[in-house]
């Protein structure tokens, strides 16, 4: 398949050309003190911060997906692969986001490997957003989307709806959906009840006080996300405690894994060989 044709299909599916405000500039400046990534980036990527980051071979025969690209992931790719991810850089609970090495960029260029990612366009997606997919897996119908993280595209990165079972049911369903690679843990329970109640799902690293405040404004009683065990989550956990809600953690990586599996099937419908590259749990 022609690379530019594939990029056009992805741009249309995710609204990549319309997204505004999904700004990674400050983070790139932090993790890349030497901005060598600009030597490899596509014209127009900086400022949009989504879409084709590195242009590879003209013809694409295989695709690979991952949640976080890393030097490890890139080292294992076959020449000519089209790499798709949610994030443009790697991540670890400590210290946080991490750069790709210059050697990885050199490898992408030398071996004709394209690198395409979508962050907000994936988190907002009406079919395969992490939050939507996890909510469906735990039996929570989406009554409302909220927490937009960019402009120019509809939707939000979080969803909320009524849960019908217990908190243990929610955790068990999420564990079954995410698979044994991902540790799912009940971080805290509601006092006096086992019912899940009204469930907010915030895929990714949603252990954020402002995100929780937005969920509480919508009647959240159980909050499902990732990142609650990091040092960044102290304010979030304090608010969860005072508000009395239940919290279930499926890790940042784990709750963003389902869309990458869905994209494997999307690429296969185009006649491409495709695989998901696991690299959890984060």
C-alpha cells in the first residue's frame, strides 16, 4: 500500500488535520534538551503534534501498533514497517515521559520505517477511544463524554454512565478485557456499599485532580483510570478520599492498550500484515 494513501486514510479516520491545542511543545523541550528530533520530523508536525512524525518508505506492507514508542520497540521493527502509536515518546512511571534516542530516529530513517501517532484524536474518537472501549468492557453505557483535551475535534477523553454491578465486578471485567499483562487493582472502596454506582472511565494517566473534579460534577461514584500509583497522583488520591468514591486502576498503558489492538484489525482490513507490540505495564 502507498504510504501517503495510508496517511490520508488515518488523517480522515482521526480528524488529525483538524486538531488544535494538543500541545506537546513544552514536554518535548523538557525531554529533548538537544532538539535533534526536529532533524527527522515531517514539515508541519510541529504545531499540530499529531499525525506523521517520521516519513518512511513509499510502499507499506506491514504495520505495528504500540501504546508508547520506545527505543526497545523501534529496535525490534522490521525495515519498512509503518509504526502507529498514541504517544510520540516513551513513558515510565518514574521519571515520566522519556525521549527517543537519536539512534532510534536514525534507524527509522535508514530502514524506511514510518512513525505516525495520534493522541487527542484517539482519546476523543467516537469508536475506539480508550475510555469508550474500557467502559463497554465493564458494561457501562456512555451517557456523556467530557474532559476535552484539544480543540478542533468533537468529544472528550472521559466518559461516564451507570454501572450495574459491584466494584469487584468492574475490576474483574476490566482485568479480563485488558489481559494478564496488565495489573488491575481496586485502589479504594466506597464505605458501606459494594455497588459500583455511577462510573467514570478516564483512559490513560487519568489520576488527575481536575479530571476527578469534572467526574464528580457528573455524579461519579467509581473512577476507573491509570496512574494512581505514581508520585503525580497525591492530589488526586486526596480528593478521592475526601469525596468517598471508589477507584480502580488499570495502569496508564493498560487502559490505552485496547485501541492499539483495534488498530491492528483496522490495518488488516486494508490488506496489511499488522501486529501489536506489548510493552507494559506502565
